[in-house]
């Protein structure tokens, strides 16, 4: 399926270049040509970046320029060029120690997947977008744990914001508020524990706000007349979160008092 704005311009992330309703010469070939040009631009960008690094030249784009470049490619592409731009952009973001660039690439991955599924789903069965996004959020939690363990404070905020956007965003895509509550509680736990272990009060506050949000959504579940098993799952998850936070707070009470 392909939806167009005003019957002319395809909506981004919903383009099927192989749709049979249009002529190959006037529909498929132009979009394939644009995609090839975009892929060529990605490799040219990577080559120029490599040459500048090879000659020890300063970064002339900056995080904002790289992020905008990745977004530009992702919006125009129907999949392949977008993934190439995300990989190349994230790689260079790591090289230049620019978390914002890597964050942009990571958050645009679900949209690149959505653009690809618009046409690839006709040839193969693909997982639901919410599942893919949730999987990304879980991987982001692992990344946050790594940054905390390795004391990579530069990358911690990007990881935590990505986790929030991916987990909470995907949670509302399932149509099941229990999943939403559990994913919000996972975000709360990760933020709160990270804030304690790294002695960052701001992330402890964010974790507390996440917990409040989870309980607000849980109240909606209760009003809707949820089953006892659902309520038990919410209570157990909340108890585990509060127990872990209490234990860590008491353990690091001395260090936290010095903030």
C-alpha cells in the first residue's frame, strides 16, 4: 500500500516503489534511481569523513550537521539508503564522540524499519514495529548498564533518553496497558538505579517521575476492571523497583549525601 499527499507525493516511511498500480517507468524506476543516488551519497559522505580523519583534520560538520544529514536521508529513502546512513552516521558519531548523532541514528531505526516494511512485507512476514522498538529499548538498557559499569558518563544521557523514547513509545503501541505499565516501570528502574550508581540526582528524579506515570497508567487499568493477575503483576513489578531502589539508596547513602 502507498499513500500519497494530494495524490502526488508519497508519505514518508510509507512508500512502496514496487506497487503494481502505477507504471514501472514512471513510478518504480525513478524511486529506485533516487535510492541508488542516496546510497552513493552515503558512501561518498563516509569516504570524505575517512579522508578528513586520515589527514587529522577538524570536524567541520558537528553533531547537529551529522544528525540533520541522517534525518534527511531517512525521510527520503524507502529503506536501504536509510539503514546505510544510520550505520555510517552512528559509526562516525562514535568516532567523534558525539552522542547526539548516535542517538539520532538509533531513534530513526524504527522509522527506517517502517519504511522498509511498507514494501518488504509483500515478500516476507516481518515482526510488528512495536516488537522491534521494544527490542531496541531492551538493548538500550544493556547499553546503559555498560556505560554505568565502565563509567562512560558522556554516553549515559543519550542511552537513557533513547530507552525512554523507545520503551514508552512502543508500550502504547501494543493496545495492552499492562505492557505499557511494565515498560514504564523498566524505564523507571533503569533511570533510578543509574542515578544512584552514578550519583546523578537528575536521573533519580526522572526515575521517580516514571514511577508516577506508571501508576497513573495502572490506575486506568484498574478503572477498566483488570483481572487479578494483571494487578498482581503491576504490584510485584512496583515492589521489586521500590525494594531495589531502597537497598541501593541505603548502600550509597554516604556518597549521595556529598552531592
